[in-house]
């Protein structure tokens, strides 16, 4: 039968497969049933639909994105594909173009893509070097209200650590973040007084009751070890908010013993890690005329073995940091599995795209259990090899027990923004 002919109202989907880790069980895919009553997951119903072994996943949590940068490639492409090329190009485009209307329309476009693909929760970083902070944060709050009930939104301020001081412009930014119920964040890289800056950063976060989310060691330079500084200072000052670090690419090039010692410290500090495999594969170890040797991905397998919470996320979308992407977490799953060799060994990687990021973001649920909203993604795949072999473009996204319209926005909608203004 065509299992896409789902009834309306209350019914039970029988013969579905769900990753065991998302049901609190051991093993791989588990054959089970999911019942829907008034938009919630509930007990068995009289009407039953045989789903013929379809893999069902909870809607995704994409906890490291850059909605404010998204879709500027058409007017500001990366000239050479390098990290520095991305930095300078984005800085110029931001200064020239990022007024409220430009930021709002591009963010909205990305949200429509994410919703159609099955994402229910997003955390975005917002470039917050003044005066951009006073432009982007109000736009974010408006979109958070507009999208409530479809995508739950969080935001983190983003500045370089060289722009941080306790008595400068960042004090206003931190107050703005607190006003808009965000998280405090910055990019760390080796500077002589980094630990003093981190002490001030954690003090400002603690005073405002804010969690912390860092971009860390996004380089293949083995000497970049700012992750250790974050751990050391966080434990020194006793910061009790949630700390999340993203990227951590340099761990992959460091001496094995040194890198693993750093991970032991991360585990002790209770810090969560977000890996961004697509963007890091694109940027890292890029040199003109030379085939890359490194993948850029951080040590995710060694992290989970130590009990470190690991999540994967989209990162950038069609901007100078990543020319591609569509806010599609199934694409992230497929690429992370290939890049990180997640397809042998552990059987619980599915949680890194749903339950783990939901928990790190402070959401109550990212899984499939009775009483939760009937928000999930139904695929035609009946095994992992079928799932990863195709992009699952024909998936069904269920929200509140009903299938949504999955028509993606047309890129032509942004054509007028691709001229600088």
C-alpha cells in the first residue's frame, strides 16, 4: 500500500522503525508503533496503518546555525574558499547590506527551508559587533514570535574575543542579549590575555544568568588550544551555566595524547560539543592547487566515549563560510556519517541530531514518547543503507500529527537582495 495515504484524526502507525536510542532502549532500529491522538503521541487507536517498516525520526534540533549570514553568496561569494576569504567577505557584506529588512528576509527564507525539511528547534549565532547588534537582535525576537509553534528559536551573540572587554561596547551587547533572552557567545583564538578575557566573559554571563556558546579552534593549526583555556577558566570561576563549544577542529591535528587529555578535561567540566562537519570540510585544509589532507571534523568518537554530549548541526548556508546547504538535518546526518565514519560501532548516533542538541539547548523533548507532540519525519527508508543512500526528498514531515506543506521557497525570492544597497 501507499503508506503516504495517512488518515486524518486519531490513528496508530504500525510497523514503523525508530532508532532504539530515541526510545530509551539498547540496539539499532526497533520495530514499534506510534499512535496519534489530538496531535500528541498516545496509546493505541482503533484505526491502524501499516507503515511497512518505514524509519521514523523525531523532528530535528539544529543548534548551531548562522541565519543572519544565510544566502548572501549571490552578492558576496568567497573569492578563494578559504576561512580568511570568508571572514573578510562577510565583514564587507555586513557593513554594506545588513539592514533590518535584509536580515529579516534572509533569515525567514532559511526558516522556511528548515521547517519544510523537518526541523523544530534552531539556535542561531548573530553577528553582534556594534552597530549590528542593535539591528539583528530585534529582528530575531520578531521572528521568534512569528515562528513560535513551528520552529522554536534561540540566539547567541557572536564577536571575536579581541572585541571583548568588560568595560567597552560588549557590555551593551550583553545587556541586549539578556533583554532578548539569548545566550552569550564569542569566537576564541590564541591571544596573550585570553584567560583574563574569559574570566570577564563568564562573569558577565553569570551576572545576567546567561548560558555560554563558543566558536572554538576553528583551524587545523595544532597549536590553537583555546578549548583548554575555556575549560580551565570555567572550572576556576565555577561557572554553573551550560557551556557549549563548536568546531574544535585543531584537536584533529594535535598529538593524540594531548588531544585526549583535553577531552578528559572537557568531560570533567560537563561541556557540550557541536560538530559542524559540512562547513569544516569545506573550509579547513584548503590551499590553492593542493588536495586537502584533513577532513576538519573534531574528535566526535573519542568525545562520546568519554560521555561528552555531542551534537551535529548545519552551520552556515549559502554564504562565504559554506557555499551550499539548505538547513536540512537529514543532509547533515548523511554527511556527518560519511565524514566521521559513524556507520560502524556505536548505535546511538541518531540522538546527536535530536535528543542531545535539544537537551543542550534546554528543551524538554527531542524524542518520541507518549505525551510529546506528534512531530516527526517519516521516510521511505526501511534500513540505514536505504536511509543514507538517498536524500529522502520524499519524506513526510508531521507537525501536531498532521503532514505539512513541504514546498521549499524559490531562490528567486531573494534576487532583489543580491544587488548591494
